[in-house]
C-alpha cells in the first residue's frame, strides 16, 4: 500500500539521476471530486515541466525538460474505477542541457518520481 499522490505533493529527482537542482512544476490539474489529506488526488497521469537543473558537463542551471508520469495504482479503496497516482510513481522527462564547452543543447533524460504529502489514504 502506498499513499495517494495529491495536489499537496511534489516531484523529486529519482535516486541515481545525473540531474540535480532545478524546479519541477506539475502542469496538469488534479481531480475535482476526490480528496485525500485535504487535497485533491491526481489520477491517470501528471504532466511535469522542469527548469534550472544541473548535470555533469552542462552549464549550471541549463537543464530543462518535460514529460508525463503515469499512474500505477490498480486498486484503491472507495475509488475502484480510477487509476490514481501513488507516492513513488516515476517517469523520465525528456530534456536538454547546454554543454559547458559550448555548442548546441544536447538531449538529457531527467528521472523523477512523485512524493506524496499525505499518508492517511492509500492504494495498490
């Protein structure tokens, strides 16, 4: 059982990611019908943007990207028909970084995961 991911949660770098720092922003809205821990729950997926990141060999703050993290829940008490987002759901954002040696931006992957802000309501 994992906590449901709500509008109170955040996105963080995954363990082992070469990217650090920066700011993750969730751009998709949460549900307007289901709450957990005082915040609305995200279902199906969350769209995420990232700016201002650092990576080896890149100009500091130049890493940016975007992508989608998909829901992994298969069963949730009282919400059986929704695939909801859970604490730890992960994805890889596609981005770019500016090489410190100059030249054009290069592709870079930004592994990240959901960090729930509440622990009272869980799902599988």
